[in-house]
């Protein structure tokens, strides 16, 4: 009963928003942001930063963060789809990692069931080698992997995650068999980094942030980032510019539950548009070192669909997903 | 080292041995569904095979022990308090699963446990449990912004 | 000597009144959350990050240091008093500590834990100050094969927790190893023993298992026997404070625990659990009072507690020198640094010495503050045991469940807690030792994944285990630890014959 009344109240709000009271109605928004992960991780930090920026800038009246950890987000998305259907105030933070996790976990819930709202940030993957490695650039790494993929050992994050996918794509672009890569997953960022610093593996792959201070200190050599073109914060051309056709980014985005009305979707998208432009959010991006990658609406939905198709291909190729 | 006069077969010991054997079987069955994906990795199957094999051996070891009857002596068992405590826990789980929040469930668990330990003041203990729950809720949900499972009561705060 | 002048300037930062206040808030908050199983320092720091955003970097990092050490104090206090380890590294403390508390020696147990933590924390922080640059090179050169060898050493010493029957001890260990299989296999990404339940994909939480087996299992067991065996708890029997004999029996375990904890904690995949077990096993082997182990031996509290705290300081070695977050808490501290645009790593010591030394100095201060705050409270804590038994156990169960849902608000997690409680009850009833289950859950997955990593890197050549000098040395130690008891026994017999 109260649910029904709440629903009415919400549609009234949405109607008001359409009628032109956009700012006042939006200021009433009481958002709930779910981080489908335990406190502390990337998704949780994104959710809590959004909360901070949304409330400080007055875009939303309040923003409550909840954590639903487990199985790479599979539990969180199931809760969003099953329990929050039609709730126009609910958002869930997600990212590229979830695309792969849902596939490998054989999750019955898929991203198609959610309502894509906007992509917020992105982080490019970086490939590094120990400072004393004979490999100097992406070309040489590609040649080594083409000659014998077994001899090139990669250290990175969990199997089927973005690091693994990027390593497989690199091998493919180098003309080697991606199923033959010797990829060794480590549990935490620190452990993989230690293995690379100790020269236990040929190369390491992870988000650039994990390696940045080591690269600056000269303990690791940066082979390149997986961006399309050289990014201003590094001295090395992108891997693609070095002639190995690899482009991948670990982005973070927000989606809404299924079954929300077009007006509700617009209200949420407007709020995110304003968030992206707010100086509070810009400030957070700067201190956290997150790269702005704001895309909303249909453009984001298109990106999401493309990423899903490509990820499925790669994961099928390495055997983690059966076609 | 005097052999006990009545070396009877211990039925509970045999059940334990059987359960271990079943566990070994489940681990083995689960292992058969795994695939070896990387050509360089030892594969996810080795550890389950080792565990399953050792569990089988231990099942035999426990079985022999049960036949020789050398399990330690046990006191008689009072089931009532166990049912009470697990019942309280089950109520808490159900309340959280169906959106009843954790305060009522916690109070119930507190009262059920203290009843299991022989107190006869369910209502008083229920209130004590509720006070603890409110205190913890305020500490964690408000001070640390941690999301605890909320029901109608929690929303009042 | 340069280190000392830097440390002095760090102390100057840390003892500013405002920063002392932050340290005090930190240790109080840390102790409060450390008491709840499942909620540890990492989670607390994670939740506080957005709030401390507005503080100045020095203040908030000093507060985090307080939370870090405070959490460990809270965790071991509950382990000793109510057999509910607040974190997995307090498990070894609970083994003897709770037995001491039940026989009225909770006061000395808490005291040796507090003083041992202080001693270990201080020595380890000194080690952090002086040895970091050297230790870190060794830490980084530790490869998967070396970790595997370290796990072999740990497995060999586990038998110290077995009790009388090797069959029952091994059964417990293998139940733990089976539980360790549950979840997604990190190396292949496939789920094992999860039966399609997504909540099981993330492996079984060590604290859920430990709290289920220890706290819930114990409550069920005591309740089921009330009609035949009334448990009588005495809060204090004998001295509340440590006697001269307690001191004599504690100081060596403190030092040995520190010697295990600090270097292993400094390893990127070392952790705090393994040194606590190693310390427990060592003390059990070296003690002059073997008959007291299993009934509450003070060495079994002093050693693991020291190891736990020393490991925590050890974790900061790779964090501060390399920017390697090797534990959940270290990862949160890293996030705390990054919030202020600071990247811990090789350059941090050079770029922001004030902060690094401020942090190290505040570790000293947090440590001292905890000792001063906690020792007078020992008497009060021990009185907790004087609470009427129904309320005491009801309170234990409420704490156990609440800690579990606060960390992971899912009914499935609570069901697991209940199942482990029943398992703990049955194991007590049929006299199976409890600790090896938790040991198996912790060690099994590490040993498996490190061996598989080592073999992947060597393309399947097992000789890699002997080619690495570290690994070869550790394997020899393991072999020695395995054979030595038999040899010693044989020699004893030989001697007896000679006489």
C-alpha cells in the first residue's frame, strides 16, 4: 500500500520534472546507490564519492549507499533486478569487470535486464616489465609472445577479469594463440606487483594506478597503456600507437533497475549529467586520479552492448565461457 | 593401557565415518565437472583429488576406531536448548531474508538463548536484546554509515 | 642514525595535541569495532575515509594508525574472554586464552596479551624504522615456490593443534581443507563445491567459520550439557595481575612471537595468521609446562599475540617502501594516502618524510596509548565473565551474528554461521579438535594456489622448489620439524636403555 503511494508520489515528481520544474524536482531526489561490493573497493569508493558530490552540490537531497557484496557483483545485480523493479530512485554502480563476472559465473541475471544510465570514469590497463627486462616496447613483447607464448608469463588479477582479457587480446593482436598465454592470476594487487618487481614473471598487467609510483621510481618499465592514443600523464606512446592493435578500458558506470518509466530514466540521466559537470565531482576525479569518461543515455547503452559482445568472444576463446 | 571391558561398536562413530565418505564422494563428483583451461596450470582438479582421497582414508580410519569402540565417553544430551538457540537463529535469518530488519531478530535470538540457558524471563530479555540492537544500529548505521539489514523498526531511526 | 632524527621529527608531528586526540579517537574506535567479529580495521577505515576527507593528511593517517592497532586489541580481548576471535589472526589467541579466562586467569591472559602486543608492536615498529630497506628486497624476492615451502612448514607444525588422536586431528584438518575448496578457484576462475549458490563463490570467510565453530558451537555445547554439568565461571581466581612466574613465562614467547610475526608480515603474501600458528606450535613445543597446554597456558597467549601485532607492523614495510598493499587494512591505508594525492611507494620517503615518519611515530604512540588505556581496564573486562551465564551466552550469540551481518548483510552468511555452529557442537561432542579446521581453511587455498603459480612459471618443472635457495631452506626446516620429534624420542629411548 505504501509502496503504491510512494509510486504515485514519484510519478508526480517525474511529471513535475517534465513540466519544467526540473531543478526543484531534482533537488528533491532521494537517491539510493548500491555498490555491489564490500566497502573499500573501487565500486564502493565510486558510490561513496557520488554520494558526496550529489549531496554537496545539491543535485540530490540525499543519497544513501548500500553494499551488496559477492561474486563480482552477481549478487548485487540480482537484488537490483528482483527487488527494485520500477524504483526510479535506485542506482547501482557497476563496471567492466561485472560484464565478465556475470558471464563466467553463469549468472541468470544479465545486464540487458537493467536500465543503463551513464558511464562515469575509466582507467586504462598498463603493461609493465621489470626495469632490467630485455623487453623494451610493445613490439618486442609481441614478438616474444608470438615466438613462444608459454615463455611469456603474465601476472595480473583474477582469472576472467579485465587483466586476463587484456592479456588475451594482446596475444591475439600479436598474432599468437590467445588460449596458449601463460597468465598467472594473483589475489591482490600487491601480490602481483611483488611478483613483477621480483622478476618472477615476464610482464605485469593491471590498471595504471597500481604501477604508477613504481614506474616513476624507475623500478618498472612501462610498455604502454591500452588507450587509443598517448595519454598526457605518461611518456610512452599507447600500445596501439606502437603497432599492436589493443584497446581496452576498465570503466565504471551506473545502471538503474528494470521497469522504470521514461520520465524516471530521464530524471536519473539528468541528475548524472549534472553530477558530471559539478565542480565537486571534478574535484573528486582529480584527487582520486580517475579519468573522466562521461557518456550517458543511448550512447552508453551502445557501448555496453559492444563490450558485452567482445568480452564474450574473448572469454569463450580462453575457455571460461562455453559458447 | 588397559583395554576397556565393553568394546562395543560405536554407532555414532560409524555415522561419522559414513559422512566423511559421503563428503569425499561429493568432492570427487564436483571435481569431475571442472575443466583444465590453461595449458601450464596444474589445474583445479589436483587439490580436490588429494582432499577426496585423504577423506576416504580418514573415513576408514574413523570407521576402524568406531568398530573398536575407542571413541571418548559422552554425556547424555539435552536437545531442548539446542533447538531453542538454533530456532532463535533461524528467526533472525528469516526476518532478515524477508525484510523484517535485524533488530527484532536480534532481540528474539537474545531472549531465546537466555531461555535456553535456563532463564525464565522472556519479555525482559527480549527488551534487553532490543536495547543492544538499537545501540549497535546507531553505532554502525549512523556513525559509520554501514548498511545493516533494515526493516520497519530500523527506518524509524 | 638518520632514521632516529627523522623519527624524532615524526614524533614532534604526532604529539601535537590535535594529532594526539585523533590517535585517541582512533584507538577507541578501533577497539570498539575490533570487538565485533567480521568488522575489522579495514572495514572501519574504509567507512571512515569519506568522513576524514576534510581532516589534514597527518591527522587522519594518525587516526588510521590508531584504528589499526586498536582493532587488534579489541579482537584479542573478545578471543580471550568469550572465545569469539574478532579477526582470524586472533584465533590462536583464543585457543589457550579462553581456557585461561574460564579458569579465572583472564586477568593475566589479557595482561600478557596487552603487554606482549606492546612489546611486539614496539620492536616491530623499530624494525620498520631501521630495517625496511633491507627487508623489502628479501620480501620481493619471495616467489610462489617460496610461499609454498613456507606453507609446508606451517602444515608440519599444525599437528600441535591436533590433541591426542592423529586420526581425529587429521579429520578436522581435512574438513578445513574441504571448506577451503569452496568458491571460485583463483587460478582457473571456475567455481568448486559452490552448487550454483553465488554467495559461495567468494570462498568461505575465515571469521564466519571461526566464530561459528568457536562461539556458536561452544554455546550449543554448554547449553546441551547444563543438566549434567553446570559450568561455573570464576572471573578471578588467584591474582588479577600477572605474577612473577607469569612474567618469566611470557617474555620469551613475546620475543619469539615478534621474530615470527614481523618478517612474515613483511612478506607480500605473508599475512598475520601463519605467524600466529607458528608461534603457538613453537611455544607448545618449547614450554616447560606441557601439561598446561589444553588447559590454559600463558605461553600460548603471549606468543601468538606478539606475533599478531608484529605482523601488523610488518605489513607496513612493503606498503611504505614499495606502495604494495599486502593486507586489506594496508589497502585501505593506501587509499587513505591516495585521497590526499600521495602515492606510497619508493618515492614517498623522499617526497613526504613528515607524513611517513609521522605515521611511524603515531604507531608508537597508539601502541603506548593502548597499553595505558587497556591495562587499567583488565579488571573491568574480566568482570564481564561475572555476567549471569544466560546473558553472557545470549550476548555472545548476538555479537557473533551482528558482526557477521554487518560485514556481509546476507542471510546465506548467517546460515553458514549456524551450520558451522552445529559442526562445532558435534566436533566438541565427539572430541574432534576445532582449530585444525580453521587452519585448513586458511592454509589450504594459499598452498594450492602458490604451488600452481610456481609450476605455471616453471612450465611444470617441480625442481623449481629446490632450485630457489629460500624454498630449499624452508623445506629442509619442514623436514627437520617432521623428523625431529621421532629422532628425539628414539634418542631418549636409547639413553634410557644405556642407563
